[in-house]
């Protein structure tokens, strides 16, 4: 059986430093800032950046992959019918602290194969939580995956605009979720 090659610790560390720096720099200055600002914030050389990420799109896709994990893991400790709303809640939390999810959606061309694959995979990960939430009567029976995408965008944008105001963020979720919850 072939062995899995373990990456050197410095390689893993440099990649994490670059992702952390990019997330912060993109949050503060936008996703189109010079990549030299990322290199400077990470404290590594330009060659290290390009060894890990050959271009801005690769860096944004890697940030997206890293930052979407908490969304996909949200609600694992909840009953199946509550997972969808937990995932949507996590979108707001993650996008408030890391602009990379929103930046990737906006900065990468929708036709880019890497982004198309991530969109398809993300939608697929929401299918079962949506079906479970409908079956449990937690959300409207006519809620679709397209609606879930729209709600996710609303939550992400609203949390970003709330600028850390926890009460405003909670109010936003309350208003949005009241639109998707089942009405008897």
C-alpha cells in the first residue's frame, strides 16, 4: 500500500502563515490588493507565496476551502432538522471574521472551473440539511437550494455590514430566518 507523503512542518507553517495573512490583508484592503502586501504580512518571501499559490485565484480558492469548513461542520451536534439553520448561522459568523468567503465569490469569475466545482460541492452539502429541515417542519416546504444560496448571501452581507455589532447580527438572523421558517 503506498504511503502518504507527509509535508514538512515548515511547508505547512508557511502555507498557514500565508493564508492567515491573506485573510487579514484582504479583509482590511480588499481582495485585489497587491500580493506583495500578503507576502509582507506573512513575513515570507515572494517565492514562498508563489510556490504555494501560483496566482491570486489559487490563493482565494485555498482561503475559501479553509474558511468554509466551519460552515460545513456546523450543526453536527444538533438534530438533523436543525443543521440547515446552524449552517446558515455559521456563514454569518465566518464571513464577519474572514472576508475570504465573500471575496472569493466576488473576485473569482463564476466561470472559473475551480469556483464552479466549489459551488456545486457546496450546494450538494446543503441538499440533505435542507431536506431534513423541511421534513422536520423547521423551514418552509417551498424552500429551495437557490433560496438557501440567497439567504446565505443575505446573512453574509448583513453580518459584514453589522461590523461586529452582535445585537445587529442577531437581529439580522432573526429577520432572515423568520422568512424561511415554516408558518402554521
